[in-house]
């Protein structure tokens, strides 16, 4: 059993990581119950024991009875988790713990320790870089979670494959982009190599190409989308030289 904290990752990047987990481990239908290899949830914006277990139950497709005692919510969530026998619990937006008081943070972190011990399930927590500071406030949590910072992309074959694969999912072809070092460098300059930013730029670029009623994404399409993207960032890096 291994617990991991993935930090320094944006919203789109986190979504892609979780979606990859879920694609690789789909719902398994058993004879008496539905087994889930992975349970995915978000840390509530204002984490408390009540909001945490309520959100967990909703992610397990279980009803949450208004007015239930915290102990009832906790017991219902544990009972459902034991039925589903997950091997991994993915908790997104773990940095929401920053909105808590120190006492509430300790309570939330104790929940994570309890679930890990009680269910013998691995926990993957995902959040921004600030999440690392929260997790380090509890020495036991810090020792149980292996920390991984997602590095920024660089101009290599892995990035080209990522861009090609993502654009294929969006229904456009990327040969003009991935076969040319100049637009690859432009993407990296505009996005600083951050996955979430790259994803958003590619989405905008695909919309531009599809608006022209073509599936071939051109450098001009990328540059047009880049102007819009740079404007959103307050940047003037909008020209491919």
C-alpha cells in the first residue's frame, strides 16, 4: 500500500490524470456487488468531516440523508467502500485544506490516515503546490505520502506524442504542428510547459480549425488561438517567429 501526493498540477492536468486512472481501471461487475478499483472524489471547498463523508457518499452514488449525524455518514461511507473494495482512492483539490483552521486541517488529515488504515487502500491526493505545505503540517501524513511534483514539459518526443494524441481525441490532425519544432517551441513558450495550459491552448486551436470546417490543424490556427490564449494570460507572446 502506497500513498502519493501529486502537486504542482493544474485543473486540466489533474482531470487528465484521474481520467487516465479511471480508463485503465473501469467498473467491475461482481455477482453480489459492484467492485471499483478506483474511487475518485474532490476535497470539498470547506472541508469538514460532514462535508467530506457527504461528498464521498455522493461519489459512490449513494444517497446523503439531510440531517444525518456525522457518525452515520461515516459508517455509511465505510460500509460502501468495504463493499466496493477499491484499491485506490483519488482525492482531487487537496489544497482546499488551506481554507480550514489548523484544527479542521488536523481533523481532515486524520480522516485520510483513518481511511488508509481501516481500508488498507492506497490514497492519491492531487493539488497545487500549496498542498505540499498542508500535508507537511502532520508528520505522520508527511511520512505516509510520497511527494511527486509534476515537471513542466520540454521539447521532446513525449510532448509530441501527447499533443498528437490529445488533438486526435478532439477530432483534428496535428501533423503540421508535431512535425515542426517552431510551433512546439511556441506552445512551450506560451504555456511555460504546464499541462493544463497546453491542454487549453490545444482546445482553443482545435475550435479554430473546426470552425474553418477542416480537421487539419495548421500553424495559423495555433497562432490565432495563441493570441486569444495570451490575452487571457495578459501576455504578448502571441507571434510565431
